[in-house]
C-alpha cells in the first residue's frame, strides 16, 4: 500500500490537510494587498532623509503610480477579507 492510498482510505477518514488551511490563497492576497497599500502610504508620508538619496533617485515617489498602487492593494485586501469572512 502506498502512502497516497493510505491517506485516501475512506474508512480511515480524510487525513490530508492543506498547508495553512483551505483559505491559504485568501490569506496571501490579504497580506500582499495590505502590504502594498500600507507600504506605499508610508513611502508617501515619510520621505527619505536629506543625505540618503543618490543623484539618480527621485526626491519623492511618483504620485500617480503611488495612488494606483494604494488603490490596487486596498481592493485586493478588501476582496480577500470579504472572501475569508464569507467562508
């Protein structure tokens, strides 16, 4: 008897468990969406110190790109949270 046959025996009950639960994808999307939103907000609120930027670096993050990243991250986090709550 192979390991897969042993784990999938109906009389023994289902012994297979998904790693980190059935809602793994929802938790990952929630974490990444939240990190994208919060990280971009912090980058806008707290600019670099005066001597830390190189000559090729921008003094502040581009506003349009930052707003788009905040919106996408927020939508992903809200969607993931709604999916987790619904299940």
